[in-house]
C-alpha cells in the first residue's frame, strides 16, 4: 500500500437512512402481528402516520417486497403478504438444504463462545416455556438460535441466503400453536439436542436432529395453514 491519502478513495460509512427506519418500523409491525396478512398498505397513510414523505415509504415497500413480507398487485395496491402453502413448501425445502450445510460447518468451526450463546438461548426458551410463551417470543428465540449457527459458519454467502429467507420464516413461525404443551416441551428439547450434538461434533446425529426439527416445524405450520384455509372456506361458503 502506498502513502496515498485514503480519503481520496474511501468515504465514511453512511448513517442509517430514513428509509431504513421506515422499513424497520413497518417490518416490526408485520412481524408483531399489528399489520395483519392481507391488510392493505397505503403509501399516503403510512407516510402520514410515520411523519415522513412518501419517498422513504416507497423505498421501504420495495425492500419489504424483496423480503416477501408484502405483495404489490398492479392496479390494486400493496398488501401484507399472506404466505400460501406453496410458499411454505418452498421456504422449508430451501431452509432444509441450507441448514444442513450450516450445521455441518458449525460443527467444524463453532467455538466455546458460540456454544455458550446457543445454550443461553435454550435456557431462555426453558424459562419462558415454564410460564407462558407467545408466538412472537417463541419465533424470535427460535430464529436467534438458528442465526447463531449460521454466524458460526463464517460463510458469508450462506448467512446472506439465511438473512433473505429469515423474514418469511418468521411469519411462518407465528402460525404455530405455542399454547400446546407438546410444543413448549419440544421447543426446548429439540434445540437442546442440537446444541449437544454440535458440542459433541457428532455430525450424523446433528443432521438427523436438524431434519427432524424442521420436519416437525413444517408439519405444525402446515396444519395451522390447513385449519385457517378450512375456516376461511366456511366463512366464504356458509352452505358447505
């Protein structure tokens, strides 16, 4: 490296933009269930509520559309996404593929700090499950656990794929029935078993546990979707 002034070729990182703030606010409202699936999002109303111009709102909508959290229907408007059974199938099949790779790499690279983080999340799950855990709390803890595994891999592109899929996984996790005692028990035991297998560097066991964990999650969400579809059909066709 020569003695050139780096200011000639580098610029300071930009502060978080207003559009990023707007995106975060709308995303949080969707993931928190305050904006319901199918609800229409009007740029003018969002801008007025958030006290911003329509430009940052428009940018936020584009980002949320890329994340799969909103859908834009030409000549109709923008709506909070309702993920279909096909979306569910695609998300979980892709997640299974990338999560197996993440677990394999985490077994090779996870250090004691990473293992401690994973254990801390499981301990928090256990503490919450002894009382009452909401869909949102369960979803956030679940995502945090798996995010630690992805970060442990040191594989940037793999982490990028996970990040792009994460918001849609979050929405799907909110559909689970966390009031069920079997869910609360399985939430802790399933994740604890994965931590133990990674700690023991038992790849075959860790992969089998991951497969089973994602299969159970998929089946629970799929059942919730089927029940929702049946109720909607009954409302729309009361004579059936």
